[in-house]
């Protein structure tokens, strides 16, 4: 597109990968309607268009740039500033740097549209892209973002300070959480697994360190704090990832798949996306997003044993009701989720849930009115769409969700048996 928004969110990916466009209109809504297919709904983060933070096109150079902020203290929760446990940036870098992998992916040339919507047509001729990874055991398993290795015909990995390249095999991928597990056949002495922490214990203001390969500059370290929690970002396949960690540590294209590390030197997140400044810029403006390590822990075993992960799916499109929206269109409640459309033949359709029938434009945003309003889910009051997304994401296909609905001013109850999420939003998104 010719116009770019003033602020964009992006995944650190190819330097040519930025998917460009206008941000979702917020107006009366706290969360975007967009293509909000619940069970992985698309929810705007800072009103954003995503730009992958992984895979930056390689310049072919061998220069190593290390942004080592040795004078900057980082206070761990278990010790005093500069105390035991390696809690300065320099000490964390020395302890964890060798556990961060440098990943180069040779992209296949193809005439068909890439599954990754963030790779623009010109990149379909192939090329080399770089990203980061986290060594998680002494067997050679490396955790990274799916968008770092997606579409690669060959994956090469360098470990620590060594220039030796290992060819990696893909063990499993989960596009919905934008995670992938790859494996290298490397000697145990070359593997330096990082300790995986507990992202549920993270608090706003906690100091953090990011290590990765931004713009192909391997072994770069930056530091900052956790600037927000419980964000939601969009995976490349269109579904949402919740409970995401926001940080002001500098994250740039090529950092994708690398670790976000706490003051104890433990991995608490996988750096994945950034907010850019617009006006043609695709670098860091102080807002980066990391997939929580607890999310990764929940899928690593399935990736290793099955090669993929099944996610639950509700099959509706909807958005958060705000008091402003309720007043503007005369809704009977000031909180809840308004269902715009229901996937035909999907789980919610089978349960008798109904979508809207009347198109309207409110504060510049197009919505569909007349659908059911969700006020409770599994006995808990629903005030926004993020709650439903989180609820469904925590369940498995075949599980049931009981929804309390308002239809025509009357209360109804629907029990939905969750289905299996499709490969990407476009395969299930209601038309029109």
C-alpha cells in the first residue's frame, strides 16, 4: 500500500517482510473487530499492523557487533544489584550468550503465494534470511519463531562464538503460536542450554535482557524493562497469541526467536514482534513483544512428539462492547462481546449461536449489528473479547464452553463443543 500508519507493530522478520497497511480503527471499541475469529482471534495491539521480528535478509558480512552495556546494572528479584547470580547485563550475557543460536534460512523460490503473509511477493524468488534461536537441551533442540524458518529449503545454525554451521532439521511447527522446534546434530560440548523461567511470575518494571541477531549482527545484547503484560499479538497465520510480554529492550528485525531474559538469567519470553515508528521505518521505537515462555513450555512436548499442535476453535467473529458503542447503537448492555458473524458449519453455528445481519459504520469502523451478545462464559462475566480468546486458548478441541447470550433482549444459553482450529484465518473467516 502507498500509505503507512504512524505506528506499526511488526514481527522481526525479513527486512523486506513488513506487511504494510492502515491500522485497525479503534473508536468505540477497545479491541478491533478485524478478522476476530475466536479461538485465536485477531486483536489489535497498539492499533497495529504486524511486521515480523525474525528473519532479516542477510548482508553476507561476517562482522560481529555486540552492544554490551557493561555499566548498566540489572537487579534480580533474588539478590542485590550486582550481587550473586549474574545480574548485570555483562554477566547475563557471558552466562547465556552461548545458548543463543544464529539461524540462517534459505528461502525456497516459489510462484505461489507464501503461507506467510508478511513476506512480500518479491521475496518469493528465494534468498537467505536470518533470525535467532534458544538452545533448550543438550540433545540439540532449539526453540525459535515459526516465521524465522517457515518456507526454508535449508536451515543452517551457528552456536555460541563458533563459526561452524550445523544443518538443522525441523522437528515441529506451530504457526498459531508462531513457535517452531528445530534440531542440530552437534556435540554436547557445543550446546549450552538456557534455563527456562516462569513467565507467570513476571511483573511490570522487571529488568530484562534480550540477546539475538538483529539485522544479521550476531550476538547482540540489549537491556530494558518489562513495560506491560497481557498483551495480545497476531501470529502470521492470523490467529492471536495472548499473555504476551511487552518490553522496551531494543528488539529489531533478526531478533525473532531469541530469548528475553530476566535478572536471574532465565528465559521468560521469545522475542517476536516490534512496534515501529511508521513513515517507512521498520526499526525499534521502544516497544517489543515476546511470547511468554510458559506458552512455549505448553507446546514444546507436542512439537517434539507429534510435530504439530492442535488448538481449540470457537468459530465466531466479534468484538468488545464499550459503553460508547452501546449508547451509539442502543445495545441492551454496556459490556460484553457482540458477535458479528458465525462460521457456517463451525462449532458455534452447530450450537445455535447467531451472528449479525445489519451493516453499520461507527466512528469509521464497519461492524455488523443484530447478532448475539455474549455476557458470560463458563459462569464468568465477560467484559471484553480478550477474555473469550484466553478462555478458548486454554482449552483443547472437544472441550465444551457454555455461553450466556442476549438475543432480542432475552437470555439464552448455548453449549459449544470446540473444534480444531484451521491452519489460518482465511480458511475459516466468514465471508462478507
